[in-house]
C-alpha cells in the first residue's frame, strides 16, 4: 500500500493499525480486539456490503442482543485462558527444541575446571588476538545450586563471586601432569 503512494503513509496508518489489531495471532490463536472486547470486530467493508453477521443484528430484539453480549463477556475469560494456555504450550515447545541441543555439564565438588575469561571477548593488551579464552585450573569448592559454583585456586584462594556453570569446562590433565601424578 505504501509503495504506490510513499508520501501518503500517514493517511494509510489507521487502516494498517486496524488490520493489525483485528488479525489473528499465531501465539494466541485470536485477535487482540477479540481478547479485549469478547467478540470479533466488524470490518468497515462488512457495513458497506451488508454481510450476514451485520444483516442479522438488527433483527434481534434488544433483550436477546444484550443477553448475547453478556454471554460473550462471560466467555471472554475462558477465551483469554485458552489463549494463555496456547502461548504457554508454544513456549514449552520452543524450550524443548532449544534444550535438545544443549549439552548438560555435570560438575562435582573437588573437580578441576577451566573458567572462561570474563567478560567474553576481552583481550589482554600484551597478547592482542592471541589472548587466552580460558584461565585456570580452579577447584570447585561448593555447588550452590541452579548451576552456580564457588571456585578456589590451587593455592587455596577463594574467588569473590560464584560463577555460572556455562562459563566452566572440565580440566583435562596433560600427559606431563598424568606422568607426574603416577610418580
């Protein structure tokens, strides 16, 4: 619509907003107008063409029409709950799809781990692009729950803040360290 008359976009804005408000959303399965007022909006074209829905309304008596509107308002709460449940189900589907690719990390107290250099992307000036991405090793002293860990150095110095498990990875002993341990 705007491509035909690009300088008249402000004249077309109310029509576009109206179309946006009365169109159904995939997340809720209904339009925002219907969730607010309990029934679908009458499109201006329906008034000009006299659609079946508009043609039947004047024939209803005032009492019947008021009763129908009251029933729609009673059903509104149920339709809002249905829309909310649909959105929750879609969020769970997205979470399941995302979590399929997530690798769970299991750490125990006393494990040796590497810690990511935080904030990610910081570079040491003397190494420039060859700055290390991981530092350590550190020992997991406490598991705080919900993926948080308290670390300490091999020297026994505590780190001041706990760290999230996503910034840790298991420490693999090098061949030299395994040989020293065996001696």
